[in-house]
C-alpha cells in the first residue's frame, strides 16, 4: 500500500467525524448556556467589566432610562404598551401566548435595596416580562459564530406587593433566580452569569415564572469571554466583592 493510500485510509474516519460534527452544529437551534451559581445582589461591583462589552440593557416600561453601574452603561430597553414582540438593537423579546408586560416601582425605601447606589437602584426598579405566566423568549443577536460569550442578567423585586417572583431561565439547561432572597420589603434579588459559544449569529433563551408566576428580567449584559483563567478570576472577584460588602455592613 502506497504512503498516499495509507494517509487516506487513516484520515478518512477523522474527516467523517468532522463533517458529522459540523452538520450537527449547523442543525442545532441554539448553543447550551452553562450557568454559574446565582449570587445575591450586593453592590455596584456585581456588574462585570471583564472582557469586551457587546451590549447592556436596562429593561422596563416606555419611560425607562439608561443607567451606568460600575462603569457599564445599560441602554434603555423600552417595552411597548401592548404587543407580543419588541426589538431594540440586536435583541428581541417575544411573549407567547399573551402580551408583553412592563413592571415599575420595584424598589423600596428599606434596606438593603435603599443602600444600593442610585444608578443600581434605577437598574433594579423596573423590569420587562409577560402579562400572564407564559414563556418569555429572549433572542440575543449580533453575535459571531464560534465566539464565546458571557451573559449576565438580573432579577429583583423589593416592593411590598411583589408583582414578580422567582424566574427560571433555560437554554439547554436551566437556572432559577429568586427576586427577593429575604422575602421582605427592601429585600433584593439575584444575578447570574451564563457562558456559551455561539453556533450562529444569535442565541435564544426562555424565561418562565415559577409556580404560575409571570416571568421578568430587570437588566442584562453580554460580553466576550476572556482567557479562561481570567474569567475564573473575574467571577471569583465579583463573589468576593459581594462578601466583603456584606461583612462591612454587618460591622
């Protein structure tokens, strides 16, 4: 057998596997988002600045305003008065089967919410969601196929009469955020990081309320992921920053 024939015989299975893998990637609806452990909101340092910002949005009613926290500017993502879908920039929210709904006055004069910075309170005071306990689908566009991203999103409701509760996000797997970890007026919710490698120019995930409650989201940002070691350090820094702030308040 010639050296060329030997090469072809050995390379053929590898090439076949590559073709199958590529076809599977093309046929996939969306990449799996790998979620970190949710963290309780504590201060401006919650907002990640690691990697390059793709976009960040403050979600709410048509009066929502931009908010800058930890140097990251969250542009206004205004929900319509009625409708089943809304797009701002490269991001689209779709409600099924009812109408979109926006929430305001989610803050409180009580701590720990009242102890947050004014910009952070503005970020958490409003949210976008669904009018009924249906599925809210978020589609993140403007992505690069093969690029790894991190999604950070927030859920919080400090008002005395909570219009929203816990919410589960799914994209291959799921994570559940609690909108008020202390179940008291002034209590704060959680945020979470999720990483994914884009297999298309867009990525979708679903939000569903827990126990027949309505889904909602206060804010979110998408950033490129830096080197793995730097990303691990960044997540650890956010967690340690929150712990330090809580210890300082107790002292």
